């Protein structure tokens, strides 16, 4: 229950954001939902005058369909056969009193009678505002579809029945295909209608009904008096009105999966242990609403969804917190230029990471937050079926401890990368940790299924949060791909190589800067391969794009280094001759590296991933020298 409590506390600490519309990067709107409210995609917007008369109607553009609507416990979890009207905005079969007259089919009782009675109770309550009364006055006349047909929003056939499917007969009757058939997946009878109140007085600007805080408060006060019996809330420990119906639409408006559900009265969900579901756990309506609404808001605000699996990190003070799945560039998007120092010890770079995270260490000072300890929550959600969702992973930890763990992760699993882009779309290089999704890219390739990617991301959580070793199969897979550059494009291989180096370096603790004193056999073999690659590349020139022999034989070299090196060295002779004296510096490096390796070490034992570190560092060093020489600066 701790995750529910922390979500509830998050809601309480962000009451000032309830009902305020926010936008994602794709301009999609979302908000922290008020209690007793949900979201629904609407198709038709009807404007009603303050006197309760029809004014106008429009088909809603697809970019504006999301609508915040009041809801009851029953309507929030209604099924297709159950009559449970939303209190205000709803489908035509509920809000139109003339639905049957225009050919609408109903299975049992007429939904409109339930809808209009519920709306009447709200409109006649002491909590009702003028907008509710205006909408009720109009809808009680039972002529909504008649007005929508008259204003060419809905369309009927020659018998006066709503047209189900737009076909040639409808085209002959009405001409071009109207907007309503483009916005609705089914027929017209499935249209969802939202209402607004129009004021002819231009000096008065009325908020949209579904964006009006006064409307939210009106329904919350009205509905709070209709809640069920009180019971002990297992989350807060208080005696409050309880509920056994909990929210869905957690990941998106079409999501039917629930985190809490006990509607199986004939199966084995709880039978045999408890006679009633409430005996297993009792949760108050207020806590359920606030916790689920906070979760929806957080997922929209900062969650990452891979194949419907949610990865979410948040602090219960509501402040943004860096996620566990992000790379260091997301924390500190300052590109590392070639003139900057990129070789750090773990301790030195840990200080740099700590500086970048310093802003997240400052806590928001509000009366509510001062009363509680600020913690960080890590939550992973997924659903195996359409209706059930599970918490796959949950951790709650002190904020400072969490940031310390991030510092440790981002200062040890590090390397120099060149695959990120800045705001202008230009590639930049950064020294730091790759994102877990990019680690999946390196280990399994860009065409790996979302199922594999989300599985790897979940496995990496314990490496980041608990400091465990990176699973060997992930490293082995990345090393295998990085050792086979001819199987992918150059940009893809370079990305795979740098990420793999970061994974290997998590255990080895080496620097990008070349370590000329390192006598490790695998590291030295990697250096030899890099020199061979650079030498041939210089001889070929910038216009020749084909892979060097060192790159072509890299996979064989990783498995049989001594034997393959003889082949690579033989193929270097024409290029050494072509370069002449220009190859002398590279030849010296080959001799120097070879002299550091003992005779016994020069064998065909397969190389570990450390050879990639030697390859990358030696190649980087040679490219750095060439760049500084070209600019007239002194080489290091």
C-alpha cells in the first residue's frame, strides 16, 4: 500500500495544479484530474445559451477531443451492457431524449431516463452552478438529435433514421462526406457529446465547461454526499467512505487495465481466503481517486512507456527528479568539445555529476512538504491482460540516497559518445552514461522488439539503484555486436562501440584517454587493431569510404587475435609503402605496443571486451593528434 500512500501524498502536495491544463511536447493536453473526474474523447461540442436553449454545435477537431468530465463510481467502470450515465457529458444514447425516435437502438431500459434524473438531482442541489442548470434545462426538452440534424452535424436517411455507415446512397442524399464520419470510428450513434454554455454578452468570458474550476468543485461537493458506507482505509488508517470500484485509463484514455480490481465473484481471485473483497483490502474513495489521478498525471508528465510498460520515477513533493532510464546528456546537456578534458577519474567525474544534480537536491518549501520526508519512488507497471495491470517493480528511498546512487551510476558506467543531437539537430559528443534504451540498442540492435527492450530496461534498474553488476549476457551481446562492424552501418557501429565501452568500463574503471602504461594483453591487442585501422584509413584518403582491413577482420580478430593480426599486418604493407615517412609514427606505435606484450601473451586466446577500450582509446588519441596538428597546435 506504500505506493498508493506516496501517490496520495503527491496529489496533496500539488493541489494548486489540479485542473490546470498542461501540454506534452506533441501538444497533447493533460492535467492533474480533480476528484470524481476522468477524461474522455469527445466528438461533438454543443453550445447552449444561458437561458437553456440550443445555440450551435461543431464536430471537434482530432487535436482537441480530450475532455475532462465528471464521473461517478459506476460510470467510471461501466461496461457495455450496464446503464451508468456520466453526470454531464456522455454518448448520444444517454444525453439525447430523442435517441429512439431517430432510430437509435437500446437493449433494455432507455439510458436517457437515468441520465436526466441524475443531472436533475445535480441541477436542483444547493451546489449547482448556473451552467449546470442551463444544460439541464435544454436537455430535459429531449430534442438534441433533432437540433444536431437541423444544423447538419448529424445526418439521417430517407426514413429519418441516423445513418450508420457512410456509403454511396448517403453520398447521393447528402453530397460530400461530412466531418462526423471522419472523426468517429463507429456509426453516429456512438458519438460522444460535450456541452458548453454560450454567453451573448461579449463583456463576459465564460470558461469552457470542462475547464471550469467552479464546475469541478460543484460536482465534487454534490457527489461527496452520495458516497458509500465508511470503512477503515488501509492506506491512510482513517475511517472514510470506501469504494470497491477503482480507476482505469491509467496509461492513456483507451486503457482498460486496472491496478486494483476484485470483481470476480465466481472465480478464485479472493474466494477461499475471504468471503468479501473488502476483507482483503479496504481503500477509501478519496485515496483511490487522488492516488490514481496523481499516477495518470505523473505518467503524462515524466513517465516513459515502452510497449505499454511504464517506467516512472517521481518524488512525493511533486518536483521533477532525474529518471533511472536517462543518459547523462539528459541531466547535463552540455556538449564536450575536443579541446575539453574528457579523462576523469571516477572520483573527479562523480563531482561533476553531483554538480549537475545539485538543482534536484533543493526541496520545495511548502507547509505540506515540510511535514513529510521527501522520498523518491521508482515504479514499473505493465498489464498481461486487457483488464488487469500489475506493479512489476517498486522502490521507495530517501531522495538524497537516490541521487547518490545516480551519481555513482553516472560516474562509473561512462565513456565518450557521439550519437546525441542538440536542439538544432546537430550531433554533439558527451562524456557520460548511456540511457538504458540505448544499452538495449547496443546489445540487441535497433530492430529489437519492444518486449526485449522493456525487459532489459527493467533488469538494469537493480544495477542503477542497488549497484549490482551489469548482467553478463547483456555485456556479451553488446561486445559481440561491437566486434562485428561490417554487419551494420558506420553510425550504428560507432554508437554500439561507445555504449559497449561504457558497459565494460563499469567494471574496469579505465579512461577514454589512452593509458600507455597499461600492459593488459587484451588492451594492447585493441591498440594494435586501432593503429592498423588509422594507418590504412590515412593511406586511402577521405574520398575512399570502404572499410579498412582492420575493421573487416575485427570479428575474427576478437576470437583469434594472434593469427588474425598476422593477416592484418601483412595487408598493411602496401599502405605503409604508400605513406612512406608519414607512416613512421604509426609504425613506431605498433613496435612499441608489440614490445610491451610478452611472448606467452601473444596467442589465439579470445579477447575480452577490454580490447574494445584499447581500440577506442588508441584511435581517439590518434585522431586527436591529427586534429591538433592540423590546427597548428602542439601535439600532446
